[in-house]
C-alpha cells in the first residue's frame, strides 16, 4: 500500500475513534481505568497495516455517521480519491453520503455535484449528465453544472443540447461563448454535409456567422460548398472574407482561391490579389502560388528570380524546396545530381515537420483541428509560421 494512502486513512481512523469516544457509545473503561478502543476501530487499523485498504475504507465509512461534523470529511476523502484517479472509491464514498437521510439541501447538492464529477472522470457521461441537469437550478452550483453539461454534450456530439446549454451559461455567468457556439453550428454543418445536405449546411453556417462573424471555419466551409457546386464567385467571396477574420488562416485557402480565379478566367486579377496579400503578410503559400502563376505567364527563369528575391528577405524550407525543383530542370547532369541530394533533404524536413500548433497548450500536428485534441480549446490551433512553416 502506498504511503499516501496510509496518511490518508490514518486521520480518518483517528476521527472515527474520536467521534466514537465523544458519543461514549462504544468505548468503556477497563478495570485498570484505561479506555478500551472499540473492536471496529482496531479492525480498521489492522486492515491498514495489512495493506487491505479497500476493507479499511469501507469500515471507516461505516463508522463515520453522516452528520454536520462528518460531511466535510466524506467530501474531502472522496475528492482526494478522484484526484488520485481512484474513481471507484470516490463514487462509493459520495454515493454512501447521498444515501443518508440526514443531509440538508445544500449538503445534498454538494454531494451530488461531487458525484457528478466522479462519473465524468469515470466516463459515465449519461449519469453525470443526469446529476448536473438536476443542479442547473441549484445555486451555487448552477454555473459549474452548466459548464460540465456543455463539456458532456461536446463529448457526446449532441450539438443541439450543447448550444442550448452554452446559451444558458452565457446568461447565467454573464460571459460570451459565441465563438464556441459558432463551432457547434459548424459541427452540425459538417454532419449535414456527410448526409448529403449542402443547403442545410449553408443555413447552419449562416447561424455560425450570426454567432461569431469572425468564424474562419464557417467561411472556409461556405467557400468549399460553393466551389464544389461551381459557384466560384460566391466561393471566392467567402474565402476572401478570411483576411478580415484572421489572416493567419489565409494559407488554408490560397489554393482554393486560385482554383476559383482560374475557373473564372481571371488570372491577372489573381496575380494582383495575391501580390497584395504577399506584401501584407509575406505568406509562403501565397508566394508559391504567385511563383506558379509567374511561371505560367513569364517562364521558369522569371519564377526562379521571384522566389530567390523572396527567400533573401524571408528564408523558408518550402520556398527552398520549390527553388531547387525549378533549378533541377535547368541544370547540367552533375549539378542536377547535387540538387537532387538537397531536394531529398528538404523533402525529408517537410515530411517530418508539424504544420499546426495550439497557441494555448503547445500541441502540434499535421492536421488542422478546430478543437485542440489536447487541451480541448476551440480556435487555438493555427498554422505554424517561420523558416519551416507558413
């Protein structure tokens, strides 16, 4: 048995003995005048010493009658077990507490709240949902209960209830959760698309924008839907909106925007627009698209010179990789072999590097998640910028 459990149970045992002694119901004096400890107390200590902690816990819980003096002891003991990851024991303690008829209203609400957290920790979301639903009208637990319900509905992907709970939490806590609610509508739009209902998806995305006009995800999804339907002007308008919402995500829509410009036969306009973006934000994706457009219009040499000028100002592995690729087509056999080695190096770097990073917890990966898989925050994962990034 761990030393932490020993120090956890000994105070409980001591308290149990003190309470029994205070009541005077189970302790008596021996002939020599000394107090004789009750057999249950001795048995509990033996369980501790013999590393039978489950039996010790059960016994001391039975010895601790629930009253105004012991409720906090039960709650503290259960909370400590939950923090240690021993959720089954926490549940057993809190269930035992709730079963006692001596609890007043506030004590029962607190015990229910603790048990709800136990259930969440154990992954019993339906039970936790039921308890927190009972507490949303019970001060002072209403805000915390609503926060847990929003979390549960997200895990269950019950977006309708998540939206309702979030709106109620906004009113209760006087806080703004519009950015989160917008993501819930986007999740519903994703479901509509999987079900082959793009029109319903667009309606949901409009609701998302109504909640949060800076919802980049809604603009990206709207652009993708319109582009798939051949509505290139509408798609381009949605994509271009991202510059005002959060320009860090422009790299995600550069290629789709280029496709729209080409479908509309507006390449010169595309060059002007991407040049403006490059001057403002110096994005690698924007530079590479411009390099391709310049190559189509003016040839490989002009594109090579354009990339070289850019890399002098802002070094980039992706830019270097593209420059090597262009030079390989113009080089002699001996030089081409050397460039091929360099190309393998840049390819390896680009293959192994992370593309996205969570600005809240530091999680990194190669896929864009709108909710961080690590810290569960929304809108915190951004494209990586720098020599190896965007």
